[in-house]
């Protein structure tokens, strides 16, 4: 079984458990998430790791954050890791490559609600737009100074003879 297969299996188990906790049938989850019944079934059975969009839709339907749903899958993986012998000296990634770019949540913090996430995204974008020109100017100056220093050191030129 590949790491991707295991990630799909653990996510499917986490999804099924979260759905059961809410007392939902797959058909109800289909209606709430907007995803197809066969797709949800395939995910829950461990046959497919869902896309980011699907994870967001499923989490919203289950009234939990995408991070919480992924964390549940990772907990199942952690619990199962003691049962499986490792055949490699390299660590196994816990999620699909898409998950490497998923938002992280510091330990001990609560999940960010969808409405809050939208506000945070807008504010972050505004801050970046305000800071970007200054950052670009600073970076430009730093690069010019570094290149000049490198050229001077290669040529043995010293602008300050009083060293």
C-alpha cells in the first residue's frame, strides 16, 4: 500500500466518523456538501483522496473546519502507525501533495470559521498591497548592495580605504 493509498484510507475513515458523529447519512452529506454520492462513497471507502475544494465542502457540511477534518485523518494515521512496520528510512507524508499547501493552525488555537477566514483573507490582502511597494524598494536596495559588494570583493576594490 502506497503512502497516497494510506492517506486516502485515513481520510475516508475520518470523514465517515465525522459524518456518523453528526448523525448524517451519505445522501444527506451529498445534499449538504454539493458533492456526488459516488464521490463521497469513494472517499469514505478510501479509494480516493479528495481535492481541496471537496475537503472544504465536506468540512462545511459537517460544520467543522477543513483543518479539523484533516487533523482527524492524521490522528487515525498516527494511531495506525504503531500497527504498521516501517519499510523505509524516510518519513511517510501524511497527506496528498495538495495538502502541503493547506493552511496550518498553531496548536491550541481554534479553527477559523469560514466567515472569519474571508475577513482575514481580505485584511491580509490589504496589508500586502500597502507593504508591497516598500518591500519591493527595500529588496531592490538590498540586492543592489549585495551585488555591488560581490563585484567589489571580486575586483579587490574597496570603497572605504579607512578600514
